[in-house]
C-alpha cells in the first residue's frame, strides 16, 4: 500500500471580475477585516467615504434592518449577497454605495503602506487588493493584537460585546493616561512630561476658577469628555445610524472613524499609520501600545498629545499638540504681535483690549501682554483635531477671522471656516465635557486717531495753549509738539492728560464683546446668516446698549 504525502496549498486571494474567488478563506478574510473595523462600501466624497463605522457590510440590509432583505450590491451592480465571494472593483470602477471585498483589502493595505500624512479616497497605487505575503503578515499582527484584547476584555461592558466609557475600569484607564501627561512614558524618551497638574491649574486659574475647583475640573474629566467626543465606543456599536441609532452593530467589532480613509481606531481615534504604517510616529513605534486594547488605546491619547518632535530610524516626527503647546511653545507668545496676511487679508489683534470669564473682572491686554495658559490650552485641544497648523496664530485671532459652520467637517482657509475651533470649544466648554467657563474677549469698536486726540488736547488745554502760542498758534502745531509742551510745562506734566480726559492715540472710544460663546452659538443677522466678528461690531455700532466697558 502506497501512502501519498498530504500537501497543504495556500492560494493567493485577489480580485477577479469575471469569476470572483469563493470559499471559506474568503469568508474568513471578510470576517476578520470587518471585526477589525474596516468597511467594504464606496463613499461619495473625501468627507464621507463610507469607511469604518459608517459603511455597510457585504450581504447586509443598507437600512440597517437585521432581518431585512439583502440590499447591498457589488461594484458591477449585482446582488452582494455572499461573504465568501471576493467581489472586485473599487473607486473609479465602483459606484457610490456599492461594496467589494477588494475595497476592504485595499483599505487595509493602504493604511499599512501609509505614513499617515495623506490618504485620500483613491487610496494608493501599491494597494493592489491582492492578499500577498505582506498583507497576511499585517493581518496576522493585527488579529493577534485584537485577539489578545478580546481575551482580556470580552467579559466587561454591556455583556453583548459592546464596550464604552461606562465600564468601571474606565476610571483606572484615565488615571493611567493622565500619568503619561504628568510623568511621561517610562522607557520612551520621546514622550516626556507635558500637560502636568501645574499646567492644568494655570488653565483653571486663567479661566477664573480657584483652588476649590481643581477636583471638579480634573484632567481625568477633561480626558473622559475629550475621548467621548472622539468616540463613544471601543468596540461593538456604531454611531452611523439615522437618528443616532447604532448602524449594523456587531459584537466586539472595533470602532473605526468614518470621515476619512486613515483607519482611526477606538477612543483615541489615532490614525492607524501613526502606529502601524510604513513610518510610524517615533513615540508609538517605541511604546508599541496595542490600539485594539481599550486601556492602551486610552493611554495612546496621552502618548500622542505628549510626543516630542524627534524622529528615529524608520520612525517619523509626530509632534504632539500638548508638547507643542506647553513644552516647546511653538505659537505666538504675545497677543498684539500676532499678525499676518491670510487670503489677501491683513490680520491683527491691535483692537483686542481684554478678556473675562462670566461676571469676572476684565483682564486688560496691552502691547506686551503674553498669551496665557487658557488660550494655549485652547490651541492644544484644537490641534489634536486640526494639526499643528493651529499654532500658526493665537486663539483669539482664529475666532476673530475664521467662522463657525454647522455643516463643516474640516478647516478651510478658502471659506475661512474653522472646524477645529468648534471642536476645541465643545471639548473644553460644553457642559457634558470639561465645562469650563467661556472666555469673552473685549474689542475696541472704534479708536481715537491722531486728529481726534489733537483736537481733544487743544480743547482741554485751551487757556494754557493760547497763552503760550496765541489765539491761533496751537491750531497749526503737530500733535507731538503739543504733547511735549504739556509734559514739560511746570504746572502741568504727563499726568495732566488723564486728569483732563485727553485720550491716547489708539485708545478705544467704545468696546464690544465677542468670544467663544458668540463664535460657537452666533446670533442671526437680518439676512438670516450666522453673525461673525464684524457683525457683532456692527450690532454695537448701531446700538449703544450692546456696548460693554473697555476696562474695569
């Protein structure tokens, strides 16, 4: 009797439009990629690519009805009713709303090839859709990390494979993450201490909150709210359904962001490539945290915001927003020195005269006033969403020149919309997040010019000037000469200007308020639009009751 040896053959899966590959291996691939958070559905544009939690699963009901008929279609317009078939097509070869196995694989490959900087809807040319050796290695790595997290945390949460911030362990995870801010990450030199308790107290005090508020406005509360603003779930549920209902939830399925192709995972929504891509961030490459693990994903949030600007071999510089804000301080440091042209418009803060919180006293701003901890904090939170470009200008300059748009999902210099400003205000000031008091900025509506000051001076010192220069003599002399004469007069002096009510050049005639609350919840103009900085100035120009004191 002759016994033939058993030969195990692994086939290479890939797209074939004419005769899609079928089998248990395709079904396993689909199940793994879906559980890791990927979507097979083609979206309409870069802002809504139907990736992650937004996309429909192959062989599903697009309306989200668990027992409804299959309505998904392949890129070729045929029923996509099998998860063991390698449906082909993507991007230009696939209409909006249709699904393909090739799309899932391409998405997974693209984020592994990516360095995290730019990954658009067409993905990458090297994302072929063929499940080659590299793809299998990446998949094996990720599935192993996911499996490890599943074994550790499967029994916590709702009991139905859903895990969110309501689990008792979440408080401990927050504490671990805050420790990274306070002390840095042990063994990783690129993550030093950044957003320490001392910095946080400076922020609270700048917001008008005293020592008795430290516990109520803790960094743990900040991080909890910030995380839930990013993602309400680690795994098991989606936010993509109409009316806020979960859309096609799957037990233990990773939550992946649906607004781009970067594969942002879980609570931190860290871009996948920053940890696993071709050139990961140095901090993440050295720390090697497991993004599929809920505790380590929370820590990733602090790790990323606290990363310095160093790089290493095959690892990139990913400067963290809090390191940039509170350690290297790479943003304008003096309010009145923050100026520059954007889209042909010269921007400045020469008319910013102060700020206050609630009913507190007005804190004056002059030529030398430095940007304080509160406004630095605002930029740090905004930069986690919008990138380090947020540090190009101070926080009040963003609010003065950029506008709020309820429908925007990104920043835009062309339309002067600042989505990241909205993001920062919601995380810091909304009641169910950190709930800090809003900052109200005080602006000069009009200022005194040279001629107006000169006329006021001549009127205030009319008797003295006539005695010195004659009936008409003072009226022909420049302002600087008249000011010098008053200051050097033995019976007058510099104090006489204020005593007789002579303003300085550039001193406000009247002021109005325009701050974070007005920016985020603007009034309507007569035309029905959302009021901007200039509209609030015009409101106060037309109605004296809309004006506020310039100082206390």
